[in-house]
């Protein structure tokens, strides 16, 4: 599962911001400001996170995004299983 998680993080960082995976691995939530195209490209990543019970993705009604090019704002909340899977996969 480690390679799937690394691939998901790589795609998430590419489309949502370089530090997103770092926040999640540290147990911190991250806000994703995505346009429609980015959101579409990440649907399978969100599905993977949801199915594996790794990260909860919550839509946020953020009125401050009016000036941004963001189509949607999502909060990615790491679940305890994410940290467990990541730490188990790390070499000792």
C-alpha cells in the first residue's frame, strides 16, 4: 500500500500544493483550493483515501475564495490509519 499512498500524495501535491502531504503525514488538516479541472483529476485520489479510511475530505463553504480562481475548497483531515500505514511502511 505504501506505493499507492506515495502516488496519491504525489498527485495531491502536484494539483493541490506542494506541502499538502506533509501536513497530512504530520497529522494536521490541510485546505485544498482547487479549480474544477484539478478537482476532477484528484477524484480517484479522494476515492482511495475514503476507501482505505486514510483521509476524510470535507467540502468547505469558504466565502473568502471569491477573489481566487478556486472552484471548490476542501478540508483534508488525516485519520489515525494514515499515520499508522505511513509509519509501518517506513524503514526501521
